[in-house]
C-alpha cells in the first residue's frame, strides 16, 4: 500500500531536480473563470493569471525603447525604473531590426540597448527575444544545410551572451500543425541555446505560442488557439528538455477566423491545459 501511494503521488505531482518557471505574456481582455463566469477586463485578466501560478514577464517592444530605430536613452531609463520597482520580473527586449543574416545591421542596436540598460542600473534579469539563437523563418526548411547556416550565424551573435541573464529561443507553432515538425524545430533551437547557456552560465527560457498563426497572419491577424491536448503535449515536451522555464505568448492583436476576439476559458481547450500545467510545474 505504501509503495502504491508513493507511485500515485509522483504520478500526479511531478518531482523535479531543477527549477522551472512559467511566464506568460497573453494580453487578452476576455476570460472565463473556473466558475464559468465571463469577464472582460485586461487588467483583471493579468491578476487572474497570476493567481493561477503564471508569472509575469516584461516584454518590451521596440516603440518603448527605440526612436527612429535607435536606442533612446530616456525611454530605456523608464524601462530601468520599471525593473527597479519589480526586480524579480524579468525584462525581455524584443529587438527585430535589420537583416539577421547581416549581424552588423542588428548587433549595434542590440548591444547599445543592453549597455544602456546596465549603465542606468537595470535591476531585473534581462534577455532578448530570438537573437541568440537566431530564429528560423517559418518559410525555411529544417535540413542539414539550414542547421549549419544557423549554427554559423549564431556564432556571430555570441557576444550578447555576456550582457544578458537568460536566452530566449523561439519555439512558436507558427502554422506548423505537424507535431513532429514542431519537435524538430524546437530541438534545434533549444540545443543551440543550451550550448551557449552552458558556456556563459545563462538560463534558457524559450518563447512558446499558444496559438497557430494563419499563413497570412501578418495581413489578417487570424489565429487558431491550440487544443487542450496540443498545449499539454508541447508544454510537457518543453519541460522535458531540462531547461529553466517557458514564456507562453499569444497575439494581442489576434482574431479568430469568425472575426471574434479569443477568450481564455480555463474550463476547456488550450487555456485549461495551460492552467493545469502551471499549477503542476511552476516553481
């Protein structure tokens, strides 16, 4: 009986030898709580997610720290102030400038942004979205030639590892419905990140999307939220990679195909799986 109880407990509650933190950046307005009540308030939604063990991360988009595609000292001072008020909430700069295949068009802006953040006394852990390792385009096939291309490309971005606390490879679903294809892309991105994380003693906290994007998303903003099974399968796989956490992201401008805004319903679908996962694995 004793051994049966131990088995039952370990089956229901994962025992881990490492810390795994689950962050979210889902700025929707509509959600349905565990009692089936519909709410429509973005601020209350953030409180609700926190109450359900999903941690906050400060994702900083370019308009908040760049002016005319150049780091703005006054704007970065404001980010630093936020970091001092909330030093346990990580800062993640989203820097999508230049041509990634020409690092000289990207690195000067990344380096100056990070240098200013540190110069002004940034207090929170800091990272950068999808710069090291670089994120494969959805239009690119993952084959040996592409892998080698990106391995060499990542070497050129290695220098930023000395200016950050965590690496954020991108393991978005994009429009890839094939789980095995997502796994292959995820494996490559995470293994590249772990290589540099080990060398520079950094954490690995990838960005994961809770929706598929329409192939014409950048024109129509249509998203397709993952099912409960799909979310559960993918988050468990990310957890199995022995990394430090995950950032669950979803589009703040996305619409469903029927034209409605998505609703985070904790009683079914992907939202249910996210809440269940966060309660089981967040540490």
